[in-house]
């Protein structure tokens, strides 16, 4: 498999899952601004939408969208811990968290990464919206569960972790949300997460295990 990625971007969730599953893959960096891969290929011929992630399967098929790639990886490895119970209810709840992460939480970071300074009013609005969405995650974790679906790490955690971790990049304190802060630290400490962070140049130390 080939994972098309940008360091620290949402594509890192696929990397975490690939490492969790012990699957071999080639990671190919993409310059999304210029539409080129690190090998000089036209990225739009791989993903016409131009953004990462894209996952190229062994037969050359391309999958895009975090909310599609991640459950695909879990479902095609049914014996793995990430597969979970995988009944209809599990799937629906996992999909709910993946959709929330994609369309609500991920998007709430958009203003901070727009590439231009925000006015005071824009910043206030963005902060309020982001706080509201982080509050939704706090609520989801409020019964003391270790991971967003319960006691077991799932692909929904991989995506949620990567997006919540951007709070560090933008200097947005998680102090008002203690469950979220502890959750982020818990997922960050997983060997696969540490290895993914290391591979993307976001961790200087050697992997934990
Ligand atoms: N809906 C897409 C969003 C992907 C996305 O926003 N990717 C960002 C990185 S996190 C990207 O490639 N941005 C660069 C660009 O759009 O040019 C998904 O979930 O896969």
C-alpha cells in the first residue's frame, strides 16, 4: 500500500492505523499546493480533490477521505484489535465519531490554517466554535472511558487524536477539558502513535516500544 501524506496533517491517522495493524506501506509526501508528489508525479491524477490522505491499494485502487479509509483498514483486518465488535451498532457509532471529526472538529481548525492572520472578530468566532466542538468530545469522554468508543482503541481514535493534537500547533489550551487532555496524552503514549509522530518528524525521541 502507498499512503500519500503531509507531515502532521490528517493523513497521519491512516499512518497510525497502518502501524497499529503492523501493515507494510510506502509513505509518499505530497506538496498539495503544487499538486506534486515527492517523486514528481501529478497528485491530481491520484486524488483529483488534491488533498491528503489518499491510500493506494496493492491492486492500484485509490481510496480517499479519512472517514472511508480508516474503517476500510479496520474491516479488511477482521482479526485485529482495531476491528472491534464490528456489528451494525459498532459501525454506526464509529461512523458517527469519524463524521463528527471530519465535518465538525477538523473543519473548526480551518480558520487557524487559512494562511492569513485572523481579525479579532474572526479569532473570537473561531475560538468559540473550536471550544464548542472540543466540548462535544469532552462530553463523549465524560464517563471516564479511555477511548472515544469505550475501553478499546479504534480507528475513530486515530483521527480524533490527530485533529485534537493540532491544538498544540495553534497554542489552544486544553485545560478547560480535562478528559480531552488526558485522552490526548493517552493516545499519544501508544507505541504506534509515537512511531507515526516520529516518522513524520514530530517526535525527536526513539519509539517507546
Ligand atoms: N475531507 C477530507 C479532508 C482532507 C484534508 O482536509 N486534508 C488536508 C490536510 S489535513 C489537506 O490535504 N490540505 C491541503 C489542501 O487542501 O491543499 C478527508 O477527511 O480526507
